[in-house]
C-alpha cells in the first residue's frame, strides 16, 4: 500500500512541469556551476557568513542587542534552507523509484515498500555524510546558545566559504594530486620528531633540563625546532642534546624546502589547467560564440579578422606552441585534443555557440570534429577546411554548412592574373586586401521605412554605392542582378549586396537600425 | 597562346593547372620533387623535374624567351623566392605570381621581382570570415566563381575612337542598357592604381583605359561589340 503510494507519487512528480521547474531553479541557484544566478547567491552566502561570524566573535566579550540576534537567526534560517535545498536536489529520487518500479514490473513482482525506503535512505544518507554537508551542518550549530562549547564550530562556518570559492577548491585539489609526496614528507617529519624527542627525553628529561618535565615537553621542543620556529623556551643543555638539535635543525630545513618545492611544483603543473578552466568559464559568459578549431596559420589569420571585428570567439589547439601564440595575442584559447568527445561537449554543446570553424590541416580530424558536432547539434553552423579536393564531397555528406578549399580559391584568383591583371587588382582589393571600398550586405528588415523605396530614394546612388544584386529572403536561388535604380522597390527581407565606401555603407546600415531602437 | 609555367605542383599548383587545362594555354609544370612530377603526369599534365637552381634550367623551358606568366606555387617560401629572383633577372616583363606562406615574406618577394603575392592561409581565413560575417556577399561572390559560371567579371580595354573614348563615366547610361555593373577602371595616365566607381570621383574615360564590368557573359559580349572592343 505504502509502496504503491510512493510509486504513484513519483510518477506524479515526474509528470509535473511545475515541480521540474522549481527543482531546476533550485539546482541553478545552488549547484549549477554554469548558471547565471549562482554567483550572486554564493556572494550573498559568503556575506552572511562573514556578518554572522563577526557578530558571534563580538558576542564573546560583549552583550549584543537583539537586532543582531535577528540577523543571526535569519542567517541561520537561510543556512538551514540552503542545506535542505541541497538535500533535496542532491539526487532525483523519482527517477530511481520509477526505475525500480519498471524493473519490478519486468520481473512481474509488486514494488516493496522496504526496498523503496532503502533506496531513499541510501541516497539521502550519501548526501548527509558528504564532507560539504557536514560542514554546512556544523556551521549551523554555534547558534545554539546553551552549549557554549559549540562556539568552536564557528570555524566551520568559515570553512563554508570554501564551498563558494572555486580557486581555493582548485588549490586543494592541486595539492591532493601530490598526496604521495606529502605523505612521504609527513612520515619523515613524524619519524624525526619522535626520534629526536625520545633522545632528548632520555638524556635531558630526568632532571638535567628543568624545562623538560614530560615527554610532551620533548615533543613540543622537537616540533618547534624542526619547523625552524625555535622559540628558545626549551634549549638543550647536554652535549647529546645539542648534537641532536643540530641534526634536527638541518633535517627540519630539508623537509621544509622539500615541502615548498612539492607545492610549487604541483601549482606550476596545474596552473595551466586552472587558467584554462578560467578561460572556459569566461567563454561561458559569452553569447553567439564562434569556436575556431586549429590555430595554425589559417586559424590565426581568421582569429585576427574576428578579433579586429569584435566577435566573440575561442580558439582550440592541442599544440603548445600554437596556444602560447594565442595567449600572447590575448585571445581566448583552450589547449585540448579536439578528437575527444568530452572536449567538444564541454566547449561547444555547453556554451552558446553559434558557429564553428574547423581549420586544421588534417582532414580526418576535421571530419571527426564535424561529425561529433553535427551528430548532436544540427543548428550550429559549421565551416570546415578541406585539405584535399577528394574530401570536399565527404564533408558535404557529413552536413558541413560550408566547405572551404583554400587552394581552389587561390587558384581562381591567381588564374585571373594571367590575362586580366586589372580585374585581378579589383578582386584582390575587394576580397583580399583592406581598402575603403568593400563588399557588404544591407538587410531590409520588415517594418523598416526602406521598404517600398527605390535604390535612388534610400540614397545608395547618391553615395556612389553600387548595388550588385538583391537576394530575395537572403537566398542566392532567387536574386535580381543589377536592379534598376529607380524602378526596383525594396520588399521586406531583401538583402542588398553592394560595393561602396565602408563609411557610407555603415551610415545606411545605421539609419536602418536606428529605426528599431 | 599564353605560355604559362607553374613551378611547384602543390595543392595550389594543381588547382591552377586544373583551371588552365583548356587549349588556350600552353602549360608547363615544373617540380623539384619527383613524386609531385609523377602525380602531375598522373593527373594528365605534362610535367618535368627540375629544381630551377641554375638560370640554364629556366632558360631551357623558355623563361626570358616566350613565357608570359610564371606561378611560383611550391610550398617552400625560400624556393619560391629564389625562382622569382632568377626569373625576374632573365625577363623584365614576365608576370610572376608567387605564393607566400609566412606573412613577413611578402616584402621580400616583391623586392625579388614578384608582381603579386598571395597567402593561401589568408585567403582561406578571409573566405571563412566572410561566410561568418557577410553570408549573402559570399553567396553573390559564389555566383561569380568559375564553376558556377552564372555571372562574370570582365575587363575591357577601351579602343581608340570608341564611343566611350573621352566621356565621363557618371554621364553615361550605357552600362545600364546592357545590364552591366560598372565597377571601376584603371586609367593609364594616372598610374597603376585601380579606381572604384564607388570612390565617387567622376572620371574621364580615354582609349587604352581598362574598365571592369560585372554582368552575364552574353551581355558583356554584346557590350564589347557595341563599343568596338571585340
């Protein structure tokens, strides 16, 4: 009976759009590293932690007014809500219950309440005993006034801050990668401490040295000495003690040096990754991102164009030399192997990517990237470079939106040079070089006052802008070449391809966009 | 018949050769690599093996005598540079077009005597950029490409005594009559700079000036007949 109730409740939740929306919001707020609201929420919690810790510290020596108590109680209330929220979104129990139910049906058995409860408890326990959950809980405790000892847990409230600062997390993660080295150093240090403390205690502990009254004193002396702090409140008096001290100081110095180098090493190893994660999260915030795979010479030339024109883009290359160049030029970059699905998933599918340009000189790799992207997201426009004319067809079969075979383009331009040097110059100026005269497109938007007007009327002729063609709905299948200056009237969604002075074209475009402000 | 030498059967060299395979051109392909020579022969072109390291080799194939155009399309910048320099030395009037792979090699190539240089990477990148930024312009340009053959860009030398000789180009509507777009011109008196119509200057057309027009092939032919350039 209970089992049936839980299962039908799980189905009910699963079908409820509202429930999913609310849970999705809670996830965005608390856990989703890519959500836009989480950073604000995190900052707010950190603020609360700092405020309440200050109040509690002040409270130790002073009598605080009830205003502060209200703040403290509100903060703790929010902390509790936050913990409960995380407790809730930690897993999707309904999926597990439905899964269990489906399995039982297959086995033609009825769902058992015991089994379902076991699933629920196991999942939730997993969260409750996770380190972060424990820290959160302990952070709530110091508010309980009757037990003043609980104030020591105040420290946990400060630990809570770690949860919200990504760089600290990464720092600890970096250090945990060097576990072996740290363990090794730690064991050596422990060994040195106990050995020297024992020798010291044996030779000076029984009356020789008034400062060493117990074994604990000897340990204390040993740690103060090995750490090179050396307070000097306990100093050796016997010859043996002095010799031991000499060795201990030397050894302590070595251990410190080693530990420092391990940390530095770990950091320098991982700093690159940390930096890249940061770049990736920067890319995350950008919209209409263009991803350029391959930062070879073509990738570089393209990135330069994109940069000059203020587009949002990120370049990907696995070659260290190339990414260093991208770094020097100040581009967003990622050092990664584009043949891995995970990489493309993180960069392309998880971000607001509009277009992808694949420019490596390896057609097999280009094809693999293209297929990975098109298999999942058909809406992303992909331009791909072909390095061999036989592969152009393959890229088209694989749904590439555009295939660029640079050698063919060059050949077409080059051949013009044979008999038509002037034409070559005209083409080169327009297409390859940067001159004031440029080829551009003007889009006649629906509702614009350009609609119904002629080329002369909107001032194109006056500005010596040459109209090459009008594309209907932006398609080259339906176009009017050389439209008449006076007789052709613009229709909505016309795209006008023109040649003219950059500034003049810019002005026409502005006069269109101004209308829509 | 235009005599052309392609030095370097690279990917670009190959594409150029494919475009020039009709009978109007006398094509010679030279490569320093035997494998490339073999490949060119396989593709049906007449190719020879030579490194062009001595002037004698250049003279042998006709540079300095009757070759009109030299394409230096090997994948090696310094080799292209060397051949450009040697060829320029033999023939002042030879048209030399050289590929450059490194951006800073452009000045060197021009100094060595190349008339024009093209960087394959820049061309590819600019093409990609244009598709991203101005997709419709790319569509129109593709109509002009040699493969689609729909529209053509053509240069026309104004003959002496033609109806265009001595008129200002803003004053005439002749281009409109033939459904052509007048893009610009090269005035021999003013030097080698190409003047775009869109620059807004009203300029006088003289004989020997070169006009660039856009239009369908048949209209261009009619126009040429009309002004007496054919």
